């Protein structure tokens, strides 16, 4: 009994010493916690607007409660399901390309033995990630213009009719998908390059002795070595299935491409900010948040199940 009490006392002392040692680190988190509370939690009171016949003059809680009427109005709109379909289509292909392109680039970059050349290529493909869509949208509006754009100028020289990439509903979603992949694949490849460094070099040496060429080494050693990372990044990206990329699409779309390019975020912006339909737009935002929450929980479960990744 005495020894048990002694061990318990030592354990408490160790915990107390650990708390005192880590106290400065916890105090450093206080400003971040305060900011998160102010900008992320306090605005959640606005969720009540989704269940009211909201009138701004009556304040946040002064409008009459109408239950799920705003959600019924939202899903009775003729464009709602089309917008949801557009969001899923664009987000899904962005997710697929956002995994495949960084993996392929990381594998190709890993084959370059010249360190200087590797750094040059890395810098070139990383740069777009640090440019905002405000800047890039202006660039793409110029280079994809059907009259003066360099892309269509090249197509005309090849005997192809000019394509209105940002004004044709058939081409617009694919333009959004490929430009988003182009912007982010260089930065995304950093994770896979780090995963490649964890592969045991002796495996490649053994493969060379057995007569394996570079393709077989990649297929049987490199790809299996980063499979868990690929699975992890894929399942975590599921949480963004309803985030089609507001900043990108808002700066590049127009009414002519609403049928295929309008997504939930842009529809919510137009309803809430431009048309002052605050209650219905809040209902749309709450619907999106609820579905995204389900995908986040599912993605973390799958990450734990198939890649052994856990936050806590």
C-alpha cells in the first residue's frame, strides 16, 4: 500500500512538473483560441436565420420562426440540384487530378539526378501556388481569350476553331478543373517527395541486381512505398467534395456558364449578398456545412482504417 501511494505521489509530481513546463506553450495558444472563438464560433449564432422569415431590421432573433420552410424553398428552386451536381462534378475531378498530378510529378522529379535542375523545376511548379486567383484569373482571361489569347492563337495555326474556354458551358468546368490542378500540383507534390525519401535504398539495389529496369522499380518499389500516403491524401480530400473553389470560379465565371459552372458557394453569394435572400442563402450554407461535416467524419474514419492516420 505504501509503495502504491508513493508511486501515485511520484506520478502526480511528474504530471505537475509537465504542466508547469508546458504552461508557456498553452499560454501562447490563448490569442489563437480567442480569434477562433470570435470569428468561427460567435458567427454560428447566425445559423438561426435559416429557420426564420428573416428581416434585418428585427435583429438576429427578432424574426418569426418558420421551421424548415427555407430549406423547402431552397430545394424547390429549379437550379438547386443542377448547382449541387456542378459542385460535385468539379470538386470530384479536382480531387482526382489533385492526387494523380502530384504523384506523377513527384515520381518524375525523383528520377532527376542533377540537384540544380531538380531545384529549378521545383521552383517553377511551386510558384503558381503562391499566386492568388485574383491574379491568375486576370492572366487566364487574357491567355484563354477567343480573340487575342495565346492558346487560341496556337489552335488557329493548327487549323482548329477558337474555343471560348470561359464562355462556353461545355468547356468552362474542365477549364476550372485543369487550371486548379495546374495551380496546386507542384505544392502538393512536396508530400509525395517526402514520402519517397522514406523508401529504403537497399530495395532499389536489390532490384538492380535482379535485373529490374526503372519502370519495374517504380511499379514494384516506389509506388507501393508511397501507397499509404496516396490513400491518406485521397480520403482526406473527400472533406472538400462540396468546395468547388469559390475564389477561382467567382473570378472567372459569368452568366453564360451558370448551367455548368455555378457551384453552391457562388449561388449562396448571389442569393445572400446580391439578392438579399438572407434566410434561403443561410439555409443553403447550413446544408453544405452539414454534408461537409459528414464527409469530414467519414474521411477521417477511412484515413484511420486504411492509412493508420489519426488526429487524436
